[in-house]
C-alpha cells in the first residue's frame, strides 16, 4: 500500500460515493466510506482481467463465425480452474489489505460481452492465468490463433472507450495526437478503413497517428500493419507543436473531424498491471504533467474543425490531470468548446460523474530536491560513508543512515514516474513494466526494511482534521487557493490546477466527464471527457497554447510567412526515417515470409537482396537526421513517368487507375512503390510533409523485381486489393477450389493440381508476378480475396504471401458459405461448420 496515495484520495472525496443497484449514492458515515475504500484498494491490488475485441474491419462473415465460436464454447460457460492468489488481497485483523500467498479452485467464465463496446469481450482472469492454466489451454490457443490472424486485438476494457465516444465515421479525418503504442489508433483506423457506401474502391477517411518518440512511432507502425490500410499516416512530432494545416475556407481553423488527446499521465489508474505506480506514487508527478497535458489539449482543440469533437483522456485518477485540464480548456475557449455527456450512447457503462471541486496539495520537497537527496543517500553512498567513518574513527552517523534508509524505501521515484507516464493503451505490446532496478528496490523494501514502509490502512477517523494531520505526516500540504502558493512554488503549482468557481462550475458542467474506477467494472482506472467545438477557438486559448509551448521549448515558437505567430517542431527533434527501419521492427520481410522456390525462380535471390539493402541504410540515416542533416529527404515523392510506362504495358491498368496515389520515399531508389489513400495525398498537398517528420504511410503496391523478369517491379500482396481491380492483364479470376489451392503452404505448386481452365490461363503468362482473384469478389477491395502468385519457368507457380496473412486468408475461405475444406491423407471432406480440435477440447 501507499499511505500518501490513500490519504490524498480520501481527502479528494474518492470514497464519498458508492455504487448500489446501478446508481451512485452518497456515503455519509465513516463505515460507508471505509467499505468503499476497501473495495477500491482490494481492486487495485488484484490482477487486471484481460480483454479483447473483434476488429470492426473484419469480414462480417468471419466476425460472425468468431462470435459463434465464442458464444458456443467460452461465453457464459463456467469451468473450474486453479488460481494463484498471489495477485489477490485479503484484510488482516487491523483492517489493512494484505496479499494472499495460496492457490484456490475457482469457478470462472472465460469470457463475457462488454455491453458498451461493439464486438468486445472481457475475461474473468488475467493474462498470466490464461497462459499458465491447463484448463484454459484451448482458450489460450484460440486467442493466440485469432490474434495472429489479425481478427482480434487484446486491449484493456477502459482503453476501448475513447474511440467509441468519439463516434468516428468512415469518411472522417482523424488525428491521434499521442498514438503509440496504438491500440486506440487501431480502433480508429478500423472504422475509417471500412466502405462508406457500396462500390467504394478505397477508404474515404484517414487517421494521422502521431507520437513524439520516433522509436514508439515505429512500434506503432508494426501495430497498425495488421489492419492493412492505406488510410493512415504515422508522424513524429511533439503533440504541443503539431501544426495547423491549410483549410479549404481559409479560416485558419483545424481540419480534423475528430481529435484524440490520450495524453501522457502519471498512470495511477494502471496500478493493477503496473504495481510500481502504487509503491512510488507522488502528487508531484501530476503537478509536473499538468501544463504539458493542458498544452497538448489546447493544441488539439485548435486542430479540431468547427463542429468536430475532441476527446481528452488519461489513465490517471488525479483531478489535477483530469478535471483541472478540462476546466481550463473550457475557461480559455470562452464558449468555443462544450462538454458532451456520452453516457446515453454507451449502455452498460459504469462511470462516475466528473468532479467540480477538488483540493490542491504539494509535497514538502520538490522533485529535484528529492532526487538530489537520494543521490547522496543511496545504498552505495551509505556504504562508502560507513567505510570512511570506520577508517577515521568517526561516529556511527545513525541519523544519516536512518534518513538514508527512509529515502531508500521510496528509491527510484523518478524512474517509476518515467515508466508510469503513459497514455493508457493496453495490449500485449503495450503492457507497462518496471525497470529491473526498480523491481530490485521493491524486493529490498519488502525483505529488509518492511517495518519502515507505511502501508496505509483505514484512517483513525474520516473527519477532515484527522485526514489533514495524516497527510502532513506523509509530507502533503494543502493550498486553499492560488494566492496561498509561495512565489517559488508557482512554477510547480499553477493557477490552472485549482478548481473552478461556483459560477464557472455551473457553466462548465464537469459532471459530464466520465470517471471509471477499478472496482466499479473490474477494470483499470480511466478518465474521459468529450468536447464539441461549436465555434472558432478564442484568441485567449490560442495565446495560452503558444505560451505553454514556448515555456517547454522557446525555440519552437516562430512566425509563419504571413507574420502570424505559430508553433513548429524544433529542428533538433526532426529525425531521418526510412521504411527499412519499419521493416526491421517486426513487419513481414520478404526473405522470411515469402513462399518462393529459388531453384525455379531467380526472383527469390533478388527479393532477399532487396530486403537486406532496405535494412542497411536505416540506422545511418537516422543518425544523420538526429544531427540535423538532410531533414525531410525521406518524404514521399511521385513515381517517375518512365516507371509507369513499363508497368502500364505489363499489367494493363485501366484509364481510371489512380497512379497519382502511388509514391516512393525520396532517396530510396524507388525500391518500393506505396499506395496512399486519397485523404493522405490531400494532407501532403496541405503541406504536412514540410511541417512534421513522416515515419510511415501507405501500403506496398509494387516491390523491386528480378532483372530476368520483363519489368522491374512485381505486385505486392500488402496492397493488392487496391491494385487488382484496375488490372486487365496478368489477373486470373478463379473459382473457390483453385483459389484455395493457391494458399497451400507447400511451395512450387504444380499446375496439374489445378483445373484445366486455370492451368491453361497460367501457361499463357511469362515468368513474373500475377494476381488470382476469387470469383464473385474480384472487385471487393475490403474483403481482400486476392493472392499474389509467381509464374515459374516450369509447370509450377508459387504463392508470394506471408505466413500470417496466409492463415488469415484460409480463415476467410473457410467462412465462405458452402465451402467444403478438402482433407489430406485420404480423410473425408469436412464442412466448415465442423469444430476444430481445440474447440472440441473445451466441450
């Protein structure tokens, strides 16, 4: 426990309400508040249940099949499992929460529907139990299989809320300001990647996914790869400096229909998956983050178009990071922003009302003072001091040692704050974990100095005076108003941290914010506020955004060509990027996933060489960019006319082929031609490439080919669905039988295995890449039932599809009504409705 954290939230009134019968009631007695405190703390000290959702971009037939499997075998099906209670909690005789250290047999339901999130499920156990429990092995294997195919995304329940409240539509232009690692971005991209109307040949909306950390941005690219959409642009820019792009009306207002500000936060709502937050909690972190969060939110409001919506969210419970930021947004906007209550659109959501009043505390030392003191009194320094005293016959220095031990109990606070500063995303790639040194410090505390740690517990009384005395003993001191803040503290405790006046509170309606507490829905803690921009942003709000930006980086504030003051990304933060870095971060690479027989196709060697060449210059370019050289050289540029001429003749593109949407990276020798969605190309025309660092965009449409082939480029599987409908040559429309044989995992498929009609069409082709489309789906770009194949020199073909996508393609085929999957080794054919072995094992 953490007495400081518990006392802080007790004084804030966190336990003044409780949930009874679906409604929140006031707790008036000490016993009622203590009961609520125990629920809260017990929840925080238990493991976080896992959850996942089925992608909205998944083929409706496949989604129906997945939901059928879940409902038939896992949902509301009770089973007994052995549970390790090390993550559970119990109350001791003194009323303090203590961890259990035993195992019990429990009855659990593997999955249940989340009513307020479409196609989402929450499990009754955590990820560790699912992986390790033998009774859940079949369910774990099913989850792993569906995740690898891209059909489901593992994501924390409350993390799914912001994209839902934004109510994004497929034609919207969306900005995610702090996107990495990308689970919320995936939700947004899945929506804009769907068809707006029948006959659409590509998405009409787009998502700009931005993150200030380029390394996290590359991780974001890998996360978004599975959605296979040309409608995303990944950028790296400090969110406070994301530029205002040209709008059509010339009003100097934002152009984004929806903006998500899931800002960096102290993350005390993530305690269930990041116990280090509990041990090292401090209100100083919230005070330090407040101006950064406000600056990002103000810039987000500036970038939102009039009539659009801005969602502000954190995974923190502290009002300094939540309602205080929203209140200042409303205050500075002078009526341009309005809070929206979205509870009615999310039936089943349990969210407490936002606060209109709260208390502001500081700690008795600044963060820098604490850090310096700990440096002088860490374990290493204590040892050296003791050795010096012994050698020189000095005193025992008990006072210093005692003080040092007290400091050691809370060691590594700065590291813990760094780790817990998160934007709340939750997936397997997103779990926030402690540094090894922090973990070691925790272990030392538990074993060697346990008596020195105040683990909280119930207060002697719930009256205000007793709680304030306890707060003072923990180093917390209250400021009643900003006038009480000494001058030397005003940089840390700002005027915007204080609650609104009674008149402002009545006007703002902060109760419309959503406060999700861990024990209400068995989730993490989360805060969400939805704001509508009803008119152009006030000059006051723009000025405040500029002042905050200038405070953090004075060099980032300048003027446009027209003399208007603006923010821009500081030059030293611009980095050189290359698609090869994205390739090497974990996405499919040609030489590892391609099914090519190099004895039959010399292209295999060329493809391997191309991948290696792409990887080599990445680090050099990144280093060169960090030092300020050649910035922007890696942007997207049009493909030259000579290249198009040979491709048009070879693949026979129709007249309406959108070749202006195919671009390559500058300086990449045109090894890959990317297909970008029309809204992304429109952003380029608005000058976004000149204002921020472009990390990634688009899908591979063409990749560099073997010299022995007639043309230099082969078609790429990644973006084939947007290319095939325009091809009049080297495209074969096949029936379901021939199409299914094309995805056989065996390489070097002999033509004698296919129908005579299919084999005859292949024989007419010269060696090189070609496309096989499933009959009836040859113009359906959103189901992507296309396969890139290679015509070998002999009577054979190879499939040029990565292993993961092959499995996804097989799932799509099995979901087609009436399809009968052929069985090998002489077994009978099995209809697609038969269950696989892993599902049968759960019966």
